[in-house]
DNA sequence: CAAGTTTATATCGTAAACGACATAGTTACA
DNA sequence: TGTAACTATGTCGTTTACGATATAAACTTG
């Protein structure tokens, strides 16, 4: 028996894990300029796209759980970028809205995607490749987040 | 101005980030059976492949920094799976070796890759797709970890 | 309509990640 | 040879992830 499947180079999760961390690292110089971490940037993108979301909607968009999102939002709130208010229709829900400062940050963030694409292009990664990969990865997300629901049934 | 590039669905990092977390989550039931977290499993795979590595080599294989690997190894050591000893040739280096228990764990871990592949196949993800993706991702890793070296020059 | 269940959010504890900084050993070179 | 630069590892503090658990509001169903 060779155990070759246990070798790092034959793993599929490991490349995902590494690329994810390395890309996040590549974002860092741009994000630190506007004072956000990568997960905070994700939350802000969700809100820039659709202000006034419930926490539940944010959490589902990002495939995160409340125990991650809750403190994350708390920190973003303490930075003065968002407000959290209880919903009137459903007192369990919390509505997250952008403050003036939070809305203004969008302008500062707007060049980041372009700058990241330029950086990747500089490393020989084309827009086509990125586009293809995005489709593939979205299928994986669909497959894996369905899988997650299987666990709920247990 | 539409800001469409700031929409979540147009990001490339976000799918990587999500897939990485979702796959790690998919590993969890298998790994918890043998008492490892995903990063601990990575370290063990490196050592099963090549016992007696220096911390520096482990850290480079995994694209991690010492401030992540150091406590990680400490925890694995406290589980009795590895030993850490200073190198004689270079007193700065620490050699990591598997204990008997650490070597035996390989046998328990050996079915995991197959089980993961079955799980993915069940979600409609083929071995061919995984293989192609692995090649693509390895290119990204190369590109992004080169990029990292640029920062060192600064 | 009361009791059990579900849902939305939050808190706590542990393990990663990682920037900043510390320390001891090694190398280089003036 | 001595001192500056570099290397390998480690610690500390902050932020993520996430399992387990708590709490309050809203549903559901007998």
C-alpha cells in the first residue's frame, strides 16, 4: 500500500485552502488602506449592493454562521460604518444599515477589484481564466452547501 | 458608475474563500473521528510523507508562517503525535519527528481521501474536474506565492 | 390558547491566521 | 576577529471560524 492519496500534492482541499489564503493576503495592502479586513470587506460589499439587510440574509450570502457574523458586525459597527436595529415586523431579526461613513467607503473601495485583476494579470492569470474558474467554483459552492444541508437532517 | 465589480458575484476571492471553508467543513466528520483539525491533518500529511522535517520546511510546504505553525505544532505535540528536537547541525532549527502514535495514525487517516472523493462524486463533481482544477490552482499558488516575494523586496 | 418547536441572534471557548516584535544561533565581511 | 546582517523559531495581540449553548420572539398544533 502506497498511501499516495495522502500526499499533499494529491489533495484537492489543500490548493483551495492555500489559494484562498494567498489571495486574501494579496488583498491586504489595498484593504488596509481603507481600514478593512477581508471578511469585513465582504460584509460591506453585501451591504453596498443591498443596504438594510437582515443579519440572516448577510450570513447566508457569505455562507457564514451567526457566531462568526455577529462579532464581525459588532466590530464594523464600532468602526462607525453600520447601524444595527431590531426589525419591527419580526423582533428577532436585526436590520443592518450603512451609515454615511459606510456609504462613502464604497467610493474608496471601488478601485480595488480592478487593482486586484491587474495584479493577477501581472502574474499571468487572464480574465478568461478567472471567469471560467468562477463558474466552476460556483458549482462547487452549490454542491458543498447542499451537502451541508444533509447534516441538518441528521 | 455602476460599481458592478464590487458585487459579490463578480469577485474571484470570495468563491475561493467559500469553497475552502466548505471543503474544510466537509472534511470535519472524517477528521474529528481521528481527532485532528484540518490544519493539523495537513501537518501530519507532510510528516507522513517525509518524517524528520525542519519546521522551516513544513512551513514552506504549507505556505504558512512560523507564528501559525509554531503553536500548531505545539498542540500536535501535546497530543503525543510528534516530537520536536533542536537540530545538531544548526541549533536554530527544530526537527519534527513522528512518534509511534503519530505513525500509527496514518493507517486511520488513509481512507479519508477516498471517502472525500466519494462525497464529491455524490455531489456531481468528477475526478477529471478535480484533476483539472488541481492543475489550475497549483498555477495560482505559484503565481501568488511569487507575488508574496515581491513584498520581501520592499 | 397553552406547550412544544422553530427561528434569529448572541455569547463562550478553542483553534487558526497573521502582523509586530523578541531572541538565539549563524553567516558575512570589513 | 568582531560586529552587523540574516535566519529559524517563538510569543503576543487581534480577528476569524465554528461547535456548543443560551435566550427571546414567532410559529404550530393539539
